[in-house]
């Protein structure tokens, strides 16, 4: 669930997402068209569109006010576990259980590039704040840093003893945070691929991470 500009988007196992007005609680539109339950839903940076990912192996781009499907992003062969916008909203990256991530144009809905190299489910794929790199997290116990423009893998971040389920970029854009089924989180230097901090103490898998400026 996410709030932006007085609206909320929710996703459900009923194969639909909904956009709501925060001031009244009224439903603005229903985003219906997926044939599998949803894994993620997020607003575009300008708030005019919603991006969803689904167990039906697709992601979809929607008009956030009318509820119309603008593009269906097809090409993955298994669940699309996550879908994210670049900071300027011009591109989308998806992560899939087929072991790949894909880069798409949000204007045309066309696949620009496929990122190959993981050996298991890719749970998350995000852009760095400057849009120059893409970060992926996989059940193959690694995370990867990719060049968005070429698809080349810059670094493979190895050291977790279980699948990596979450990844994000720390403020400043030079460090990466990963969280794993091995009960730990790790901080990495994105410029060198080196481990900076090993965060241990949990006794079960870490499901989510977040950061903020102090």
C-alpha cells in the first residue's frame, strides 16, 4: 500500500488493484485485467500512473485516474515478483521468478533489455537514484549491480548464506543494503562491490528493510 498526492493504491489476491481518495475514503478506480494475484503496486513519480506486477507473468501500467490499462509488459515466463519506476518515470524494471530482470520503456511498453546472470528467482529489481544502475536480489544467494544502459553486470554481491529477498540503495547512492533468508542484512559499497557492514542478530528470515536520513 502506498500513498501519494492524496491517493492510495492497494493490491490484492483478487487479481485487482484499487486507487482510493485519502480525503474521503472513496474508490477512484479499480485496476482489473490481471489473471493472477498481484505481487506489487506502486505509483509513478508524477502520480499519474500505477504499475502492478502479477503471478500471471506480466506487469501492467495503468492510468491512475481512469483505471485504463496503458501497457501490458509481457515477456517473462514466470511470476513477476516486483516492478519499479526509474526516478524520472521514463523506465520500468521488473524482477521475475524466471531468473531474469527486464528493462522497459514506460512510454511504449516495449522491453529494452533483459538482465541475465542470476541462477534462481529474482525477487527485487530497482534503479539507483541516478538511473545509471539497476540492483537485483535473488534466491541464488546473491545481489547484482548492473549498468542500465548496456546490461553489463558491474558487481555480484556474494556472501549471504540464503536467498536475498530485499535490496535498496542507501541515501547518497553509493551503498547498497541487502536482506536475506539467512537472518542477516549486509551493506555493500556499490563502487567496489566490497562488504561494508554485516548486520546480524535476527533469528529468522528478514522480510523487509528500509532506510531514512537521520
